[in-house]
């Protein structure tokens, strides 16, 4: 095992080297650097681990860790320090150090164990990172594929639509009732196919275009949706209410519109109440995340279907009962995930549904993006 020991005190360095040799777990070769510049120059040379003192003549504190990580992201780093500073220890771990040891508080065997674990953990993390990168690139490939296939499918569909329209216009009187019925069905099926292709394109676009993050006012998004659907609400004697104040989020306006539009639309559509009702409100704000609810008094969803409905083209009803392609929730889920958030639900058949949407809270212009904890 080759250890790069970055330590400016030769006394401390000798002590650590001695400890490692005495532990005798595996043959150890220790190379010492007494400043950061000297260490960074040599880090490419096949080391297994870096033992890093944060206070060096040419670099102090977490800056030392950051510069070392930047130069050698492939190497595990164990921080050694003379100060028992819990805050700094936590920050060092968050910045990617594998461990944080206080000088004078460890002996040879635990030190060598810490080093071995640090190396193993770093390898596992590396494998995970690689798998994640592969997954992301495959997802991107799939999205590009879906996008181009959907796009290509539109052309023959246009032909199908046009010729069935010509048939209706020019030959309807030559056909008998059954012939006209068949033609009608072809027209309906191609309209449906067109909707499905449009939905697939929307879904594929979600992965292809990076979100344009900005401050988004959820109340306005909901009010705009309701204004655009005013007639539909009136016709079905439905009501939609915003309960209380809704905090702003850091999001992409189009995606937020996709999430709330689909959820509110579904709450009104899958609803047999005499007065269909949807409420939108605030469920929770914690640690930079805000959760909204979209509650309806609709038909509800049995527990065994609550995951399935987020799949593309998954529907629980026949078309004649409720119209739709079954892509709305898949789009809502993907749109929320593209913003780092998520969508989930609580529901019981006959007792309505509550969908939850978790998104990053707008915390001022300083914040750019954040991963969900
Ligand atoms: P669509 O609305 O086009 O059918 P969605 O993806 O939006 O597709 O929803 C998938 C299925 O989930 C719906 O067909 C319906 O069966 C069920 N569903 C979605 N939202 C609700 C709701 N609020 N109440 C009851 N069922 C719902």
C-alpha cells in the first residue's frame, strides 16, 4: 500500500509512519510531502491513499482538502488535524474526505483500519458513480431514441389522417353505414395515435432540455391553469380552490405547469361527485424543500394501482368512461424529477386522492440548484 502523507511537522510524520509500520497489516510505503504544492505534484504517481494535514505552510483548512480533491479525485483522502473541530470535521466529510482523525487520538491499528476502509469505500463510491453515469447516459440515449422515433412516426400518421379525411369527404355517400363507421373509427384511432405521439415527445423533451431554473410563483401557475379551464369547470359544476399562502419555488415554469396542470386536471376528470372539487395547498416546508398537496373528492385509486399509474400509457379505465392517453402522470412525475423533486399520492377508492409535489424552495437569488436529501 502506498501512502502519501502530507504533513509539515516531521515529528508528526515520523510518528504516523511508525504507527503504520507497527500495525503490520499490509506492507506500507509512506512518502511524505511537507507542503501542498509538493504533494500535488506527485499525486499522479500510483498512490492508494492520501493522509492530509489541513494546516500546511502553503494552504490552510478546508481549502487544502478542496485543492487535493480537485487534483486527485481518484484517490481517497483521510484528513489528519491537530484540532478537534466537529463543524470542520463534518464539512470535510461533506466535501468528500473519507475520514477525519485528530492527531494524538489514534493508534497504529485503528489508523491502518481507517485507511483500509477509506480505500474500500472510495472504490465502492467510484463504482457507484460509474454505474450512475452509465445509467444517465443510457437514459439520455433512450430519450433521444424516443424523441426521434416519435418524430418519425408523425409523418406516416399525417398520411393516414389525410387519406381517411379524403375518404370521408369524397366517398362517404358511396359507403354503407358499416363502411362509414369503420372510417370513423380509423379517424378516431389516428387522432388518438397522434395524441400519444405528442405525449411521448413531451416526455422525451423533458430529458433533453435542461431545466431553466427561476423563481416560480405556484399560486399564479394554479390560477393561470384555472383561468384557462374556466369553461370546463363551469360545465362540470366543479370548483378548484387555493388554500392559504403558497411559497415560491426554484423551478422551471413549463415543468411546474405540467405537474400542476396534470394533477388538477385529473382531480376534476376522475370525479363523479355532484360538485367535483380540487384543493391546492401547502403540506410542508422542511430543509429547503416545499411540499404542496393537490386534493380531490374524486373516485380514488386502489393501493395496488398507485405505482402503476405513473407509468407511460397506464390507465385504469376504458376510454369511453374517461378520456385521456395515460401519459399525464408519467409527464408530471418526470417533470418534478427533472427539478430534483418528486410526486406521490395517498388515496382510497371512493374517498378521493391527495397527490403531493415536493420541489426546491426559492430561498433567494443566491441559490442555483440542489439535490434532494
Ligand atoms: P390520463 O389522465 O390520460 O388517463 P394519467 O397518466 O394522468 O393519464 O393517469 C393515469 C391513470 O391514473 C388514469 O387513467 C386514472 O385511472 C388514474 N388517475 C390519475 N389521477 C387520478 C385521480 N386524481 N383520481 C383517480 N384516478 C386517477
